[in-house]
């Protein structure tokens, strides 16, 4: 496994660790190469190696992969390193599987025009007028766009160079299909926090948001909705918009009812999920999956989420939660009030969500699908010629 971060921060890093641990628990020998390593993050059966030059795009591939154990692995799985040079170098040794955790072949990485209007095109020169005229760059500063456009091209080339591309939702699979990636599969995710019992939930009205505090996650929509919701709010996460969200809460007069916790450990987040009444996922962009959603359902908490991206893969509208139009604060407030005012419905929705996750999103299903994907990659892989340089 090759991944930039082996740390406790970030959704992709958390997934990579959980996936590696799940594979190791089922007898798979896992070796990890990461640019940044937290020594206190370890799992039985997982060997971690430090590759400090891994992210240095100016260095030769051999230097970037220094620290990789010798020998030929059965398969190499790349997470969040959309670099064709690395893919080609590793394919000289073994088949390469690459995970698309978001929308790597998109200049902005957000893959939507307006909330609820997903992009349906592949990367190419046609993106340029859309970036300018339709606002899908989602920035007022055009200076970074040429570099972002080139980076998206490299992301697409990396996907094309791999033996197999993995998506974790129907939304990201559509992105791969729109970009002509034929060798692709969808792998089910699973909760990365252990559900635990809550305390006093039926008697409170508490809404939980957990995620990065950035514009695309829609926290501003939730704070605006809070004006019309009789309840308290907990915001778990950090990001570049955090202070702006604090100011928005003060300006709208809801600051006293919103508690900002910052980033939480898995254990602390599990406690907040257990003590919540409803979990809100008010995203503006098409969520690549929305992992906190299945973690909430596994904890028996209904979810109110934007109807966009991969949310439909796990949220059954009216059964385990409610879907609302992205960016519509009034619709979000109505849905939250509807559930906060009906504890019995919340309980029934939570039970339905827990059952759905237990059936469809488990570590066992994740590992089984991964092993099938690895076998498919090995079946189609052809070793590099003897004259090719081997890293």
C-alpha cells in the first residue's frame, strides 16, 4: 500500500489504516509506504515504512520510492497519490490498483456547478470555458487554475495507467466512467468508528455535524438553518473556514447553541454520535461517499443529508433519514425539526439504518471485494520486459 499519510488525521488516511487493518486481520500481509508516518499508529500484521521523498514530484521515481521493501508484492494499492510516474514505476514490479477517493480528474476537485448540479463531463479542454463561465472552479482567484488543470490531467493519466481503478460510491464511479476509465470497480466502505451507546438522547434535541469545515461541506447552510431549529448543534471538525463559521454563528444570533469541538479522536467522535439526536450532512458538492453517514447509521442515528453525490448509496429517504435539496437552508431546517420533534420516528429510522449498514457496509464485505479486485488486477497484469528498469 502506498499512501501520502499514515496518521490519525484526514478521512483518506483513516480509511487507509482501517482497510489495511481489516486486510491484516484476515491473514493478508500488508506493507505500507508513506511520506509521513506517525509512529504510534500501528496494527498487527501491517508493516509501515517511511518514504520522505514520496511526494517530491521533482525527484526521480526511484528516489521517491526509496524505502520500499525489496521483492515483488502480489499487488500495489495506491491511495491519494495520483501520479502516473509512480504508477508506471510500481507496475514494473506488480499490478497496480489505484483508489479514487474523490474526483481526481477534475480541475477544482469538486465536480459540480451549482449545489445539486453535478458535472457529467470528463477532463479535457472543454473544462476551460466551464471553469470561467459556469463557475465550477469555485474560486474568485483564477491564478491557480492552470496548475490545477495540469494536476487533473496527471490524475487522469494515473488512473489510465493503473491495472484497476477503485471507487467507493456510484458517484465516483460515474466520474471514472465519464473519463473513459473502463477497468474500474466499486468497493463498499465500512464505519471506521465503533458504535457505542448514548446517554439521554430521547430527551434532547441535538444535531451533529462532523467533517472538514470548508465551503463544499455546507456548514454555512446548517448554521443558517439553525435560526429556525429548536435545538443545539455540535460541529466536529476543523478547516480553513472555521473562524468564518464562528463569525456567521455570532452574526445570526445562534452562537450560544453551537459548540465547536475541533478534530476529535475516533473514540470521542463515537461518543458525540451516540449522544446526538440527528446527524446532518448538508454538503453542497456531490459527496464522494459521506463516511460519517454510515457511522451515524451504525450508531442508530438518523441522517438528514443533501441529495447529491454518493449519499443515495447509503441513505434511504424516509426510512433511515431524510434527503433535502443541497444549499436549501429552509428545507434543511424543516427536515431537522421534523425528526427532532418525533423521538419514536428517530428511533425507528436509527434501527433501520443500523440494520442497513450491518447488511451492506461491513469490513467483511470490504475485504472480500478488495481481494476480488486484487485478483482481477493480477489476472490482467503483464510483467514489464526484462530490459525495463525495476525500482
